[in-house]
C-alpha cells in the first residue's frame, strides 16, 4: 500500500510557516541589537514595529498584552516579545522571538565574563569599581521612575517603606517572597480599583486545557527544583533552581531581579560581589532584556559549570518561567483582567517591588560602591546624566568604567 505525496497546498503551508519563523527571528534579532534603554523603551520599540508598522495587532490588543505581561512575574518586555512571536508562528515563533531579542546581549556578556575571569588581577580594579558606581546611578534611576508611577499615595508609599525595611532586616530569598505575598494581601484590603475600559481581544488562540498544563508545569518546577537540589547536591542543579526561582518571583521588571540574584549567588560564593556589580553595570550598556545579566553570572561562576556552559544554563533557567507563564496565562487573561481583587493585589505587589529595589540600592549596590566622596560625586554625575541629560545608558556605562580606570591610575 502506498501513500500519496503531500499536496502542493500542504507543502506551501509548511514553507510559509518556516518563512514566518525565520521572519520573526530576523525582526527580533534587529530589535535585540538596537533596543537600548530598558524595558519601557523596549515596549515602545515593539509598539512601533508591530502595531504601527506591521499591524500584527491593534493598539488596544497590544495594550492588553502589555498589561498581562506586567501582571505576571518576569521580564515584561521579553514576555511581550514571546507572545508576539507565538501569535505569528506558534511555539517555534515564540522561541525565535526570544532567541533573536536575547542572544546578542547574552553572548557579549558571556564574553565579558570570560574576559574578566581570564584577565584575573590584571583586569583594572578601577574599571570594575567605575562600573559598580554606575550601577548605583542605574538602580537609583529605576527606583525613582518606578516609585513615581507605582507609589502614588501614602498607602503605596507605606507598603514600599515596610517592604524595604523587612528585606533589609531579614536578608533572604524567602523573606522577599513573603514580602510580596503580604503586599498582595494588603493590596486586596486597601485598594478599590475601578472597572477597566472596553478592549480588543488578543489575536492568540490557546485552549484553557493547554494553558492549565503549562501553568501546572510552572508550579511543579518551582516546588520540585529546590527539593531535587537538596536531594541531589550538585552545582548545575542548584544553579537551575536558583535562576528558575529568580525568574519566577520577580515582579516589576528586570531591575528587580538584582536583589534576588544577589542573594542567590554572592553569599553562596558562586560569584564575587565586585564581579556581580561590575557585570550589572555592564548589562546597562547592552541592548535587549536586562535578564541577560543571568548569562554573565552563569559564565562568572567560581566553579564549574562556568564560561559558556554556565552562562547558557543560567540564561535558559531564568527565562523558562516566562515561557510557561505567558503561554499558560493567555487563555485565562480575559476573565482575570476583569477581577477587581486581582487588580488590587497587583497594586500592593507593585509597591512592594519598589521597596525591594530600594533595599537593593542600599545593600549591596551603595554599600559596596560608594566608599569615598569621589565615588559619590561620580555616582551623582552618572545619575544626572541618565535622569536629566537623557544620555543613553551604554554611553554612561562606558564613560563610568573609563573614569574609574583613569582615577585608579592617578
């Protein structure tokens, strides 16, 4: 018995899908090479590319997609990109969008980490310290901007203050998780948001059953990875657990991952504190998502896996939650977005993540970088350059590293 060859229609459909995946990758690769300025700027680039220029979806649908990704933990701009790729070419399109947007900066940061490791003591301590000082300005800018939009009244400011004090007095990952949970409960009790305006449905079709399976996998990994890491000690599994947890619990964008990752990799001795902060400073000079900082940390590990292997393991681990959450939440978002309790909880959570970032600004960013009046002056200049002169972050980072190197020579 013979089977008939594929029809011309089927072959044409397959070629069209392959072209779609390749097109998605190339579009996001260009964005990954040119999208400087952080998550808010990325969302602006995406809107111009996919709403205005290519008309993949309407303005209302795009706003709704952004709202979903801001509601979920993880890097909002990367999650929007994953959803856009999925809408165009399914799961392969989602992967292509992530790879194009993420890999350019991740590759550069892995090379930077390998360079620091290879240079050892010959790498300028002054340049490293300059990057740490710039990190102070970058985090301060993030705290300022997020506080202005997320802490708009005395209730939200109070939640921010209490969150800051709590995580500084109890410096652990689980304390940070507890603060976020308590802030969500407080938000339900304190805030009464209004109903949302009408909107256009998202052009993405996923069944609720499929979404439930992806969400179940997300929670299974979140629960089982720490248990597996305890039962089978080994650095590779421990790294996967740490970075997966960081990617699962970060609300408020890429900057907020700083305190979670610092708690995971510095006290354990995986990454030295000065290398951690220098890498964070260098990440500000990169286009694409701030979560590529994970690639730098994985490549900087003091023991195997490190280098390329460590960088890729950490990078994949921190982004897996984004895939699972976006694809899993899309079928339920239409109903969830109308739930006023959900919106109220999110108001409390958003205020608390500003507090987490403020705590990180003090410890470890400020305490390890600002050691003299000279350091404070350089940090202040960098902050003004970012906030008021509107200089691009990559330029401020490069000048900060160079200034630190020159001051070290004097």
